[in-house]
């Protein structure tokens, strides 16, 4: 595995989606120093949601970042467009961890508990 130097992002900007590409070229985004650019292939798991009865295949759209989706801003919440997480997507190398996080994400508080 190798990490990147300060100019790596600018030299490779054309490999990224347009949303991130423009930020890189205009010095609005810098990759963290610990970003890995060479690695061995591995399996990755991602949780996606579908409406009931929707059995469509997984597509590139299921892996779009918040920046690519152009999500609406929540009133009073500032979006840090220099944060790498805004342009990335989450995935897991361990399916069991994904399952536990996904199940816990939908556990709602007990309304009777005080």
C-alpha cells in the first residue's frame, strides 16, 4: 500500500466524478495524507435501501456520494465541502459488522421508557 503526496489529487483529478473533480482543480479539496491509492482487491459490502417490492439491481447510483446526489441542505446545518466524507461513500469489509450496524440503525427508542 502506498499513500499520496500533496499534488496527487490534482494530477489525478480527471479520474473522479465531476463534483469532486472541480473541487480538486480549484483547490477546494485536498486528500488526507493517509489516503491509500494502491491496494489489493477485496470484497466490500454496502447497505442500500429500497422501497418494498423494489427488486432492482444495484447500480452506480447506489454508490453516489452526498455531493453527487446534491442532497438538500438542512436548515441550520453547515455542509463542509472540504470534508472527504462529503464526497465518499461508506462500505464495510466485514458483512457481520454491516448487518449489526444496519439492524441497530433501525432500533427506535421505547416510547414507554422514561
